[in-house]
């Protein structure tokens, strides 16, 4: 299988930033350094035509290092081509630069990722909770979050 054309162009422009490329079942996933995510996303949009950020989410690999991945699913509307960018994020510095300057929809996706996973986005225009109440403690999609929620008794089953 030959390398995706966008991967070759990305490696040419950012040779030290591409950490890994995986092709599986027709899908291409590119892992890149978080320090260059804004420049890489700008290049993907302006030069390669990936003009739609479909989704942005966080993944928790509890017990591994790095613990988190921020995943960007991008789409080129003209060519109907999808790519996935991933950025590794250490638990000790769970921060990534915002890409809301590249795709406006990232604003809401990044808020959700911060709210539920606790990954913060530098220079975000309005980083506040979007799904959980403002006074909620913790981030419920983290794998170490209490299953019943904070301060709740464990589920004892249905009472008869």
C-alpha cells in the first residue's frame, strides 16, 4: 500500500513533527508533536484543503505514558478525503494549543474535551464547562473518575 499523498506533503513540510503514521482499513492516522499542532492544522487546511474539522476528542490511556491523546478528525470536502491527526499529551502537562483559530468549530469541541477529559487548550477564547454544571468537580470521562460520580454511594442493585 502506498503512502497517503497528504502524509508525504506533511512529512515534507514538518519532517521532525510527524511521530507516527498508521494506515488501517483505508483510514490514515498521523501522530504529530503537540508543539506544532496549530501550524500543522493550518497547513492541512490552507495548503491541503482539509477545510472541515468533523470532531475533536480526547482519549485516556490510563497507566500509559503519555496518558492522553487529542484526536482531530478532519475532512476535505472537495476530495471527500478523511484524515485523523493525533497529539500525545502527558498527564503532568495536559495542555494543547487551541486550533479554534484554524477551524471555528474547534471552540465547542475543545470545550467538551476540557469539560469531560480535563485537557486544557492554550489561548482558547472561552474555555468553560459546556456539558457539566459550572461547579462540577472532576472530569467524568477520565478512566480514574469514580464510577458512581463524586460523593455517591456505590450502586447496590435494585431494591425490591
